[in-house]
C-alpha cells in the first residue's frame, strides 16, 4: 500500500513512504517479539510449577504487563492493515458513487475517537504512576503507557491512510459530517445533562447504529458512544474510560486468544489438519455426501484445537473444497455447509467465545469447556441428518447429481491414514488432560499444544516451514489486537450501561416476561441471534453477558446451560445472511459469490435452530458431565 502525493517532489514522496514503512515494520517487530515472549513466559511458568513445584509470581506479572502492550500493538497493526472488525453490509449495498465517502468515513471517525481519547490515556498513565507492581517492583506506568503509545501510533496510521486516498471531496464530506455530529452533540450538552435514560437511546443505540451501519469498525463505534456519553452527560473523569478499556483488554485469561490462534495456524502449517481430514475422508468419503460428513466432523475436531472460526475454515476449506466440487457439490452448497458447521462448533473448547464469556461473567472456564462438547455434537448430528436428507439417492436436493463416487478404501488404507492422523487426533485429548489434571490453566495450556504441534511437525510429519513463523506471529498479533480492542471498548460501554441503571431496567423487563423460564429462554435465543448477526459473538458477549447471566440464574438456569444457549444462538446469527459477517468470511476464503449460498443455507439454519431448541429444552446436554 503505497501513499501517492499528487504533484510531490520524488524525494519527498520517497521520504514519506520510508516513514510509513518504518512505522509499520517497527510495530510488527515489537508485536511479533511480544507474542513469542508471551509463549515463552507461560511455558516457563508451567515448567516451574509442574516440574520443579515452584510458582514464579514474577512471570505472571510480566506476562500481564506485556499483554497490554501486545493488545495495543496488535490493534495498531490491524488498523494499518484495515483488519478491524466492521459490518460492511450496507456500505457494500451503496452505489459506487458513495463508496469513497464511506471509505473516508471509516478512517476519519476512528481518528476522531483516537484524538479525543489521547488525553485521557495520558491522564491514566499519570494516575497509574503512583502505583507499584509488587512482583516486579516497578511503576504501573510502564504497563499503562501501552495505551497512549498505541493511540498515537493509530493516529499516525490514520493520517497515512487519509493521504493515500486519491479523491479529497469524499474526505471533506466525511470530515464535515463528523464535525457536525460531534459539534451538534456538544452544543446540546445542557439538554443532554437532564435527558436521563434517553441518553442511552441516543448514544448506545443512535450513535452506535450510525457508526456500525456506516462501516466504522465496531471497536471505535463502541468507543465513540462511550466517550460521548461520559463527556456530555456525566461528570465522571474521562480517565475512567481508559481504565475500563485496560481492564477489559488485559485480563490474563484473554492471553489464550493469541496463543490458540497460533496453535490453529501451526496445525495447518505442519499438515496436522490435512491428516485429520484425509483420515475422515477414508472413513466416509465413499458414501453419498460423504465429504459433507467429513466437513462436519473435521470442523468439530479442529475447532476444539484452534479456537478461531476463521482459522478453522481457512484450514479445512482448501483441503475439502476441490474434492467436493469435483464430486458435484455446488459452490453455494459447500459455503452454506461450511458456515453452518462453523456456527455449530462455537461451543467446542477451547473456543475464544467460551474463554471470553467465562472471563466477563465469572463462569468457570473449565466447566464451560466440559459443557460445550455435547451441545456441539447434538447440533452437528442435526446437520448430519440434513446432509443425509439432501444427498439421499446420490443427488442433491436441487437435483444436481454427484460426480463419480470415490472407491471404498481398503482396511489397510484406513489404518495407515489413522496412524498418520493419530498425533492430530490426540491433540484435543492432550489439551483437555493438561487442564483437568492441573498441569496448566486454560490460558497456559495453549503453550503445551504449541510445543506438541511443533514437535509433531518436526519429528513426525517432517513439515515445518520456519519462514512462515514470523508472519504467523505478526498475523496473530493483528487478529488478537482487533479482538481485544473490541473487548476493551465494549467493557467500557458495558460499564456505562451498568452505571446508568440499564442493567436493572433490563433485569426488570426480563423478570416480568410472562411464562417464566420458558419465555425467558425463547426471548434470549431471539435476542442473541440478532446480536450475533449485528455485533458478532465477542462484542455481544462482552456487552450483554454480564447483564443477562445474573437474570438467568435468578429464573433458575444453570450458567453453563445458559452459556450454551447464548453461544449457539449467536453462532446462528453470526453465520446467517444477509447480515452475518461469518458467512461472508466463509465466502471470501473460498472465493465464492455470497449469492450462491443464500438459498442452500436456509435449510442449514433451520437444522441449527432445531439443535439449539434441543439444547435449550434438555439442560442435561450441557450440564450432564459437570
């Protein structure tokens, strides 16, 4: 991405490009080193505690300090690459004439937030400088400084992005709109101070909806709404916002996010994911629709390792799609099933959504890991039943015939593929054993999986490309930064909602619903499907998990049972077109036109709905093995 300054002197152009490259390279180096350092620190902690029976307090404190820096540097890289999560449905539907305007708005609006929050982050550092970390014996300012550094780096990146835009009229239009909206709200401050609960509607529905539907990244949409609410309607110091963002982003349990992402990418690189798929294909590939069953089963197994839906789909699709297409499966059918299986496995540990939900609702992550296995299996069986129905007689439901069936493998071929896939099949059990036996925490266990995968790649599969390790580290930091910035902004927003009394009002509404527990569950499913479609799983969980889970317990729902209902419902919303972002991710991975999967995915969404209803109606599915 090269910035072109029209009419500029070549030396000035060269210097401008050099500054941008230096900024990006420096950020990537810092982020990559931080990811590697976190892996080493957690692994040292596991070895010291389990092997030498000695806990290293300083390692946890140092990991926590570096984690905030990792989150902010990752957010900067995601900003530089344009990888922050956003909803582009309405923007894509706009005419080509308006596309440059929305493109400029997606840069200027985050820039406005960054400029506004820069001062409070500096105040937060000064406030934290009076505190000392007891384990490291250093000022907390060293840790808190990550926030203003990250903010100023993103400000610089946004200026580079604006300079890169070739048409300035849309930029001026977006700037004018941002100034008018911000200035108008500031002028109304005397009225807003006495508006009470209507401020919640204005900022957390109006401002958020305006930003999200305009293609502004979700994290910055949440941040602007929270900043506007605090600055214009309360007298609370704005450094509180920086404090709450820090609290949301730097929970040590969330360190599992980047580490499990790395684990999934390593599985793909070492060939472990491919070995899993080939073994399952040998078992089922010869029956009608056999590879569809393989896709459902492989997603279940791989999802229990990588924890990232995008990583899961990226690992499996390139292996299965060419073969399935050769046998007559249409692109739309494949992308519909891929989306449905990704939604189905949202509860499979160690799902990032499970980890984040446990952290924000104070629910045992170990219990969520145990409770999530059977619900995912039940929903998967519903998908398999639909696959059988659609492929009965060797034909798809739309009348398309399959290509030549694959010959039934011999027992020897199946056995050989089993032994090749055995290390990959064993990995989920290694991870679960390490957690249950107390060898490592849910955060640390990913390092054991990483070491295991590297060893298998080097010694057994003989496939390990060291040149890919650096892009993996940097890419992991970018993905993690995008996720963690949403969590930080949503934590701040959730705190504002709680302080305003919204949680009490929501509790009253749900408590007064007629029909008791049954109606509460139905209303929750509907709500989480909508939230999953509009906000994606992670921000929806962070925003509404702390509000709804206490209510669920009051009406008699086990928190693990309610977690499975919420996660599966959000998975449906996330992968259901026309708004589900996950569906478009699946289409992008396979370069399939989204319109091709619109019709086939309806049946899969119905099957998912039946599975969610079963999980909701039978609590034992979620809690039977706790």
